[in-house]
C-alpha cells in the first residue's frame, strides 16, 4: 500500500458519499475488476514459468556440451554467453517468485455480515439510538469495497510490475540461449575440423618414414638376397673323378710298384 492509501479511513467518509449510488456501484465494480485482473496476471505467470522450465532444459543441454569436450577446447564466447544466460535466468526467476507473494483482501463473508448487523442492533438498544441499520450496513459495505479495491489494485500493480521485469529478463535469457547454441555448434565444427586436421598431419608424418624404409629395403634387397644365397644354400656335392681311358689295341702298362726299403728280414 502507498502512503496516500494508508491515510484514508474509508469509514470516516461523509455519509453523502456512501449514499451516492454511482460511487457505491463504482467501488463494487472496481473491487471485482481487480479480482479478475489478478486471475489474468496469474495465468500469465504460469506461462512464464513454463518458458522458464524450457530454458532450464536448454541450460542442461549446454552443460551436457561441456562434458563432451575438454574445457580448454571451448571458445571463451561460449563461456560468456553461458554466464549471461545463467544470470538472466536467475534474475527472471526471482521476479517471477516475487510476483507470487502479494497480499489481497476480500469483503467479509455473509455470516460475518449477519454478526455485524446484530452488533449494530445491540449498540442501538444499549445507547437508545434510532435504528440506522440499513444506512450503517451500506456504509460498511461501500467502505470495504472501496478499501479492498484500492489494496488489491496496489497488489496487482506490484504483481504486474514484477512480471514485466521477469518478461524482460526472460527475453534476454532467450537471446543469450540462441547465442550460446550458435557458439556451441560453432565450437563443435571447429573441434571436429581440428581433430580431422590432426589425423591428416599424423598420417602425413608417417608416410615419409614408411617410404624411406621401403626404399632402403629395396636397396638392401639384392645384398640381402646374395647373403641369403651364400648362407642359406649348400654347395654342390662332390662329383667322382673321370674314368680311365683304355685303348684296346695297346698293351696296358703296369702300375708302378711301391719301393720298399729295408733288410731281408723285414721283407719276410
């Protein structure tokens, strides 16, 4: 409640104002208007809570992206958008929660009006006053309509104000969500490209070494084959000597005998 509203005592309003039917109708209409306005604002709050739930799901998806890659490989822009997203989401949630806690006041129930009427009748009898039950009850009803319409109007203004701030922060959260997802997919493409380039570099580094060894093997192959032939294959087996050539018409010469040296005893 604002200060001006607190200073007003609705039951000290002159009777002419209370008896004015147009004002009485206006107060009652304004009272019910504020109650309907409260329901509409609450319906909008439920929509904003649904949007907040979707954004929380988007935040979980962004956190899942962090678990898939190394933190050093992620661009700093993604971290900036993620932090701004989280700040905006928290601030919008605070305004949404604040919009729920507002005080409203309602006209008393019919049973309490009956109790109030009995109190007035006892008051008239006790102090010997003329019965002004109709007028006094009308004053009380009009006073409650006017006072509670003002109170509820202030609460609705606070609720709608908090909801307007929550809406602005939700829009900012949505913007940073889009930027965060764009940065996420950009980092995915960049990391994938880096990994592919790294594979190509590793393959290119291995190819010259392989070719060098293959050339060396080709160069060494003849020598290796010769050494393998020398070491591995056995020499040819020895062949027998050529046979004697005998001329059938000639007398064969005897083979020379052995020369023995010694005494006759040795010969015997």
